C-alpha cells in the first residue's frame, strides 16, 4: 500500500509540473491583445436600426453575437455630452459635462491610450471632426473644457500617438499664440499630410490633417474617408508587428441628430457600419483582436416609425413597406446606447452597465491576454 501511495504522489507532482509548464509556454506564446474601439457619436438603438431599413445589404451590426446596453449620464447632468461621455469610456471614471480627460474635480486621469503606450503599444485615432474635438481629445488631452482647442492641440504634441487622421488644421497652424505646431510634430518624426490620405510611412508617426475644422459629411460628398483611414491604420500597425489600440469615431451620426436630418444620419450610420466591416475582416486574420462598438450618448431621440403619405385630398395613408425617421428634438438624450463586441474577450460586454464600466471591461480583457494595466 505504501508503494502505491508513493507512485500516486509522484504522479501528482508530475501532473502539476506539466500543468505549470504548459501554462508558462502559453503565457510566452500568447499574443498581446489588439483593441479597436469604435464610437458612433450620438448613436442610439434607433440609429443602429436605420442600417437595417435603409442599407442595400445586411448590416455588419447583425454579425455581432455579443450585445449590451450602456447608461451614459455624467456626474453633473443626467443627459451627458461627448466630452464627459468619451472621458468615461477612456478613463473608467464618470466626470462633468465638457470635461476632457479629467475627473469631477478637474484632476487629470490616465487614459487607456496613455496606459497602453507604457506597455509598448502602438496607438491611433481616426475621426471626422477636428482631431481636437471632444471624443478623440478625451484619449490624449487633459483640460477642464472641451472648447480649449488650442490647449488640446498642445497636449497632442506631447501625446506620441502613432497614427492620427481627421480635421482641425487651423488649431495647429493658425493659432492665436502664433505657433505653428506642425513644425513641432515634424521634429518628433511625424509624417504630416494636409492634402490626402496618402500611404503611411512605416518608420514614422503619421498625421493626416485634411480639413481646417471638420471634414465634410456624407451628404456633402465626403466619400470613403472613414473606412479608408481605418484600413490605413490597420495596415500600418500590422506592418510594425506590435500590438495596438485604435479609436475610430463616426462623428457625424450625432450631427445628423442635431440637425434633425434623417438622410444625413442614415448615410453616416451606413458609413460607420461599412467601417465596422473593414475591422471585422481584420479580426478574421488577427484573432488576438477585440472590437468594441458603442456610443457616447444618443442624439435627437430618433425613432424609426410608420411612413405616412398624404393623397391628393390630404388624407393620410400608411405605406406598409416603408419607414421614416422621426426626432423628438435636436438635443442629446439620456437613452441607453448599444454596446457590440467581437473577438478575444467579447463575452465580457454583454449585460447592462454604466459607460465607465466599459473601460474596466477592456482592462479585464487585456489582463486575460497577459497585459496588466493596474
């Protein structure tokens, strides 16, 4: 009996050693997690719904298996703005309206972009507004008010973000202080293009400033800037063979709501959905990637309702196979917004939770891949 006990004890030691060895090998071979975070500014459930009724094909939104809902209030107002909304997403802490990268006491908070830079991650920001606008700024800047564009631009000089694409040229070369910050970026090894979305230079950081302020919207004829800039960023990061964090904003979904312009809203949602498709193709080839798509808030109280026509005598008639977009007003709302996730760690994002919780879910996904932020 003692001999059998000794053999069993030895087997347990061998089994434990094998498990430990296997875990160490997995930890060494596990690839760090890429994160692609997409924000449809002003995109509530109805905005997403519009892609199902006004597009020419099945929307990429339909391909997600993991869906959640996010509550978007700020510390100062139940109805938030993009600054407080994006800061909650980028830092994991709710703050007051108009705050950029600071807490409710105006103290700077580290953003996930900044934290991942310390882990040797590449970083990128793509938007349709000025790159100093509330949503992108909340990932690299720390100022008390979103309208401090020139101060935000100064923070961008110090940020070392590797890939930048958007508008806002005037905040860098037509400043009140007379400085031309483009020269500062060139000194920091940036390739700057103010004319077109050219091919990125691999051994440099790349900065595309393609409008004095915001780019045109889709109704004005913007073209495919958002999906193309996102593809450029993904190619650039892949060629550098390092993990990355990329934030992509569909900025003008919000502007369509503010204008109560259903056509503009739909075209921007479809453009955003097309960009999601670009990212999904990347995930197929790069399974160590997590895509999260959400919004900072909803805009306009949009709804997708019956399509009503009036005949020649003014009688209203419901057209069964058509829908129309209606808006409550031209303001932000307190509506919950959707959260979609795909890729490694996607299971963390189902449920209903506050907007700042999304940051902590990203941190948990990173931890599972071997990256410890805190």
